[in-house]
C-alpha cells in the first residue's frame, strides 16, 4: 500500500495584492495553505525580494561589507536604485528616508518627496517608500510623498496606529498601497487592518509588517507571531489577517554587533562579510517559512542566496 501524506484542509486563503505597474508589477499572496505546503494547496505567487536604498550615504551606519557593493552610488539614491535593478536584478526598490529622522538630519517632507519622485521616475520596478518610523515625522513626510508620486502607484509605510489616519488618507487619495506596521502582536496587527479598512483603504491596498527581528535578536518572536497570523488566516478564516506579509530584513540584521564587528575586532566569529551575508540569508529564509511574502534585503549576495532557495522550494 502506497504511503499518502496526511493533508490538512484550509478554509481560508491569503488575499492578493499587486504592487507596481506594467510588466514589472509584482503580485503577492494568493496562498491557500501554509508557506510552501504545495502538497496541500497552491502558492500562485512566490515570495519576492526587493532591495534597500537609502536617501543619504549610510556611511558608518552600515557595516563595511554592505557598503562595498554600493560605494560608487551611495549618496545618490537614483543611481543606487538603478544599480540594484540593473546589476543585481532587484525586483523592486525600498527607498528608506533615513534623512528625515528627527534625531538625525531631520530633512523636510518636501525634500523627501522630491527624492521619492525622482527615484520613482528612474525605475520600472515597484517602489516602496519607507519613512523614519518616527510617528509624528512620518505623518508629515509620507503624505507629501504620496502626493508627489500621485501619477505612479507606490507603496508607503510604515503606517502605525498613531498616524494611520493621515498616512492612510493620503494613500487612499492617490491610489497607493500601505504597509501596516504593528509591534509583534497578532491582535494589534488585526486592529490596525480594521482601522485602515474603516478609513476606506481596501484590503487589496494593504501589506502587513509584523515587525521583524533579526537572527539572534528576536527573530523567533517575529516567526511565532507570523505563524499565528497565518494560522488565523487559513484555518480560522480571519479575513483581517488574510493579507500578504512584508519583512524589512536588511536593517534588522546588519545593525547588530555580530555583523558590524570587523575581522580584527572579532576573529572568533569568522570572516565579517561571510557571517553578515549568512545572518541575513538565514533570517530571510526563516521568515519565508513563517509566511513572509515580500523581503526587503540589503546585501546582493544574501539576495542571490535567498532567491535560489525560493526558486528551489516554490519552483
């Protein structure tokens, strides 16, 4: 008698969200089973990877191995974004408006919007514009970005419970998609999705950011919450959790000391470049197995590794 794998029946499905336009648009979600459980359901849209670009030169904020591939374009977000697409095959760009951080350069909303508009015009792949994660400043910056990029649909975030009205309304007015960010809690994620829905933002315009922890720095908490999110969406038919998940992996991994310490400072940890690339790749693959649909990554070699694993698992 042939062995048959026991199969679970899922009553729910993840909704689809399309970002970008034209031939390079990306559709996320659509799964009818747990991640990569293609023997139980379908995964019509494999997870995607987009690459991180800052609106300023990261300088010492980035570990040297991460800055090296971009040293000729760091400080020029347009050239940087184009290099990611042309040289590294990025399927999308996440423009990080680090210069707007009120604890840093505190750049104006107008300056940030102008940069976002230039980058959007220079690439033909989907664009995410990510604020400083300062609630008050993002409430100024992201609506300005939404207006400046009104002629080209983009994704803006992070949208949080304290600024969702201003940012969500701007996204709604100009037809953009939002990234709803909550602090590693399923119920808070669901509540924010409900609030955005009450504001008028359609599910087809929402991506969920559950807050990402890097390897050794909270990844297991992110994993657990994402797992519970997917369980509620697929087995309990919780429609407010049936949305694609995005994880900002690059920043969370490369900011830790194990990635920043040089070979001279921490010889016991092995080669700095290799360890950072592997830490980013391991974090990314782990979160894919938890249910991530979209990864924001930093190092080109990490991207290459994870892309090959997605291809192997999803076909």
